[in-house]
């Protein structure tokens, strides 16, 4: 099976552009989940001031979206815990009846992961930052593992990191995080040879935790972001069962190649619809695209094209 048939791009891509919010310069790298009889999301909106803000959006079909022009106002019992002026690249995971939001805050010490919870996408409780800076990506597993909350994260540096490995960590209470385990890092060559990072929250299957991740390589003209796939052990998710040698998606379309940051295909959320995985991804740091894959075909591809 050729990789082009694994994920099928939505013919109406991009599904979300800056036109969705009056002050937006771009909307990309956002998190979408099923909610009641429709969909909800937390969207990264880069404003015309170039502040990066988080906004709630809703949709009946996951394609046509109504995004709140006002940014999310989170509540915290500690005034030192706040959303930074530049907040970006959210992920959302449902665990029980609660939705867990992670994102990245720009800070003087480097990028720092933020954490909040909501049950209705109206009131958001902000928690202590789960990890010290610098850290660039974080996503929460959709159930506890061995009785603890679990995450995948990607340590960084203060700049646009020219490196990146994925790590696993756990917490009994969302505050104290530890037991960090290396999951995997870049390869020696190819489309994922510069850095890797977790994308949507892992999806539990009988074959393991299905992880869609981004891989980056450095061309003669800059970074190129693509999507890969892996299967992680259900009981010990830091153990990799399979990981794609070939990419699942690569920036080939004009809206993926041309934008504020060229050649970026950034997977950030996935919704399971029966046997179909609907992947939402940022395109060239400018807009949002969607693609779908049959989950069984996707798992077979990952196994057959594994490193």
C-alpha cells in the first residue's frame, strides 16, 4: 500500500483559515475533540499583533467551525500561574468526564508547558505548569496507566530547537511529575532526522497505543515537518513496538508548502469515528487541514513500514 492511500486529504482543505477570527493573522496547530453530538476545539490564533492566543471553537460536523473571537480566560488560585502573551500549539485529551488541555507558553526561560481542565469548554481551571522549561510539546494519555496520569513530552531549549526526543512521564495528582522514560528520538537520516515530537494524544488499540507524531529534517532551505506513526506498548508506553520508516504525510499541497512557515505539516489532534481516524493538522503555520485514514490500514502500514 502506497503511503498516499493511508491518509486521504479532505477535498475542501484547508478547513480553517484566518478568516474565521477577525483579528487573526493565522489559525493552525490546534486541538479538536468530540463533544456531545458535535465537536469542540481549542485553537491557536496568531493575531495581527503577533500575539499567540488560545480560543474555543465549536462545530456540528468537524468541518465548519465557529471560533470565539475572544481568547480563553483561565482561572487559577495562584496569580503566578497564568497564560503567557504567547500561548500556542494546544492538545486536548478527554479522560473520564473531564477535558485536559496542554499547550506551550512562551517564557523568558524558554517554552513552558501549561495545563488546564474543563468540562464544558466555558470554564477552564489552570493548574501548575507540569514541567519546567524549556519544553515544547506535551500530550496526556486518555486513561490512567498503572493508576497514574501519563504524558508524552519533548524537552527543548530557548530557541527553535535543532534537536528533540520524546519522553514519557507520570503523575499521581497532575502536580508532581516524574519517572521520565525515553521513548524515541530522531533517526540517523531521512524525514525525521532532526527532531521528533508527540502529536495528538495516543489512541488505545489492541495492537498498542497508536501515536501520530511529527518528524523534522533539515533541508538546505530550513526545517520540513511531516507526520509519522508508532505503536507503543499498552502497559509500558515508553517501549516502542513499531515506528514508521516512511512518513505517513508530507507537505506536498500548496497550502502545506506556502505560508508563514513553509513546508510544515504539524499533526495536533485526532478523532476516532468508528473505523476511521480523522487527523487535524497545521499547514505551513497558517491554516488547518484535515485527512482521514482507516485505522486498521494505518496500523498495518506502520507495522509493514517499521524501522
